[in-house]
C-alpha cells in the first residue's frame, strides 16, 4: 500500500470519463480498472475529476470510494452486500406496487424479482385511448405514453429480441431510490386511469 501511495503523490488528478447515464458508483462496480484507479486516488487524498457528457450529474463520494479500495476485500464485500440488499428492497417495493395496481383493476402484472436489477412487468392497455385520442396498439405506444404521462422509463421486450407486442417490459431499480419508486407508482396509476 505504501508503494501505491508514493506512486500517487505528486501526480496529476485522476480523470474519470462519465459517458453513460449510470451513477459513478455503478460504473466503477462494473469497470474494475476504472474503480481501482479512482479508489486508490481517493483513498490517498488525490483529487478525482469527472469529465464527459454526464459528469455534471455526479460527485465522487470519497468515503464510498475509500471503502472500496482494491486492497480492502472486506470493504468490497460489505459494499456488495449492502448494495444487493438495497436492490432487493427496491425490487420488492416495485413488485408489490404493481401487484397493488393489479388488485385495483389496472391492466398490469409483474413477475416476482429474480435477483437482477430489473423487474419484469406487463402493462397491457392495448386498444385503449389516451386523453388526446391516440389508440395504444404497440409496446412502443405504451412505452411512449408511460414515459410522457407518468415520467417512467420502461424498456420493451423488443429490445431483448421479442417480436410480439404483448405489453412486457423491464424496469430497472439500479439508479432509483425507494422514495422515487413510491412517487412513481401513483403517477403510473393515474396515467392508466386516464385511458378510455
């Protein structure tokens, strides 16, 4: 560790390109090389600069980065355990929300979470009309309506190779909070109730 600290002293800031809409923490978890450089830099007090089209959306959390330092296997395990636990809570919250909407008679269903960051849901208002009079005929129509009316981004199964429009979508909980999920469900309910 001392050798790394000496190597970092006096160097220019470490620069991280943030080119995707993911949070910096998730980008690091998926990109070990980037995570190592940023973790070591933050752990040893070196400045970390973010650049790229999404850089202004994120900040470097030095305490989290330091806990993920490459030599801290216990810290990595603690972070992974906590992250997985938080994902499970958010997935369960979203699934239960869809089950509640279904019980209220709305054309939705969801498959219980299976350990990823996505929940598989069905939003099936085909043949209904928006308040503007547009008929929802395809997954693309449903996706657009849900995004524009409820502010919720959903990914149709067509993105994964499906060629049928049956209303199946994936929702990610990787970058949303419990509060954001709780706020989104009533918006979805309202949007679906506005259909005729």
